[in-house]
């Protein structure tokens, strides 16, 4: 029975890895086929890949002599210096969504109950990041670079998680490499100048992966509880925690089923999953109640507007004035609640989908292009304060395409090695997040959390597995 389970799971894993590879290839083709600038970016990706392939391994081996703790500390200081220098030099006045985050954060810092909280009731994920930012405004005051410096700190924390995960799966060299690439990522550096939730929820996502892949040892209940709390917070900042939870369940129940026949493994994962799901379920109503108290009205639990926008053929599934006006007309109706407005938008979305006027395949192609095709959206947000925007866009796209190709090479290696370890959570997240974006409103910056996943996944192409070091590391963690 175990042999049959293993064979079936191996086949399903290969299919999943093949789909992830096809997705990255499709995104790359859709991206570089747009215009001459994207072709230039692809050309730039070649020397970037070559430099990474040839230069990173010897550089990491040279750094390895310092020891893991000293390397991590040095990389963290380098990260803080590089990202901090950028936010000091490039100061952007918040506007649009970023001004909304900053305005609500200041209001939450001053007011026990928010005045005029309808907008946040319609889009409750805004509360997650705004409330986080408000803690620091109360503590430190609304300084000009407060949000940006928090972005820098979160970048260092997420880089540390990449270091830990890379070391855990492929050895110390991979951990060093992943952190270095995260420090070098141009778009991530640029986004730090903005007031946005991406650095926070990406850090939470990586933190959940650290907790969930710590190795089968002691304290499964404690790890499950911690992971459930982190994922609930993640969902409060960006409602996509289900992507991580579904990926985890697919891995444990479908792609690694034979381990359920082993008593010790079964007890560990039953305890962890039960604790995670229970905590995540119980904290949902608690989060809603807390949000209601702070904003003064019941927040919506329906994603009607996002689905409506996601199936707008004319806008390619992106934000548009027509759907925005519809939502706010529903919200402004006498006696209407935020939930009723979102439900009305959902009904409009159903009518749109069933009207026969939506060409689904062309729409999905356009949405996939908007989501994965390039990584220079950040440049537009800082274009008013930086020169040479074309060069910045070229750097962002060149690095991004190199990361996609490197991750594609890693998927090929994992496919050949019939890999079914926790590493497969990375392509599962890529697939899951992309599928989710195909159903709702899409924007280029929403792939922010995919970039560290691609960089981490790419380590499988740069470095062979290091089972001995990994086992020693996990044993040390379990004994600590």
C-alpha cells in the first residue's frame, strides 16, 4: 500500500511541478512579448543569470567561513544599510492607496473608534496594515519616514526567514544566496519608499513557512497554534492566507500521504494541523469583533467587488471607474450596510459572468499578463522623485526575469529528483496565488510575495541538496 501511495503521490507532484513551470514560462512569454523594453530586460536577465550562476556559489563559499550566526548578522546589517539608504534618498509623498493606509493609520492611532469607517468596512483588509502602523505612530509619533523604516526592518526580517529556509532545505550556501538576492532585488528596494502592506504580509507568509517546516519533532501543538495566529494576522492584512493553508493540506494529504502510515509522523501532523485549523477558525470571529469595535460598524465578509472587477473584460480584470462607482452607489443607498453593498456587487459579478459577454480565455490571458508579465510597476509610484525611470524599470524587469528563469530551472531539478519534501510548498504557493488572482481584481504589485518565493526556489538550481547539513540543523533545532 505504501508503495502505491508513494507512486501516485510522486506522479501528482510531477504534474504540479510541471504546471508551475508552465505558468512561469507563460508569464515570461507574455511579458517579454509586449515591447522592445521588455526584450531589453530579457537580454539583461542573461548576464544577471550568468553572474548569479558563476559568482554566487564561490561568494557564498567564501562567506561560509565566517559561521552561520556571523554571516546572518552581516547580511542583516547589509540589508538594513542598502534598503535604509534608499528610503532616506527617495522620499515619496503618499498618494492613492498609500495615502489611504497612512491616513487610516493616523486616525486609528488617535481615535478609539474610527470616524467614517465605511470605506474600511467595505475593504477590511486595509485595517490589518493600518492598525499595525498605528501601533508605531502611537509609540513614536507620525514621523515622515516611519512607515518606510518599518518596511526596511520587515525586509530584514523576511530576508532572515529566507536565510533560515534556504539553509534548512539546501544548506548554508543557499541561505546566504537567498538573502543576498533579496537584498539585491531592485523592485523590493523601490517599494520600501511607499506606505503599503506588502512587506508586512510577505514577512508573515515566510514566517508561517518557517513554523510549518521546522521538522517533525516536539511541540507540534505549539507550532500549530503559532502558525494559526500568524496566518490569521496574514489574512487580516491580505486575505490570501487560504492559499498557504490549502498548499499545506495538499502537500500533507495528497503529495506526501504515505507518511500518515507512520505513527510518529501521523501524530505530529494531526496535532499540528488540528491546532492550526482550530486557532485559525476561532480567531476569525475575534478578529471581526475587534475590527467592528475599532471602525464603528460591521465589516463586510464578502469579496463581491473584487470578483466584479476581476471579470471586467474591458479593464482586463484591473481597477476601473465603472465598477468602483457601482460599489459606492450601493454603499450610499439609504440604510445599506457594507455587507449589503458587497453582496450587491457579487450579484452584479454573477450577472456579468453568466451574461455570455465575458470571453474567459482572453480575459485570463490578460490577467496573467498583468499579474506576472513584469516587475516595474513600482517605478511608476516613485517616478515623480527619481530620474532615469526607464533604467530603473529595466533593472527591475531584468532581475525579475532572471529570478523566473532560475526558479524554472529549479522546478526542472525538483521534477527530476521526484522531490516531495516541504520544498513543494513553494510552487504550490505560486500556483495558488496565481489562481486566486485569476478570480479577483488583479494588479502587478500583487505578485510582490512571489518574488522571495522565486528567489528561494531558485536555490535548488544553484545548489545541490545538502542532506547531511540539513539533518544536523534540524536535529539542533529540535533539541533546542
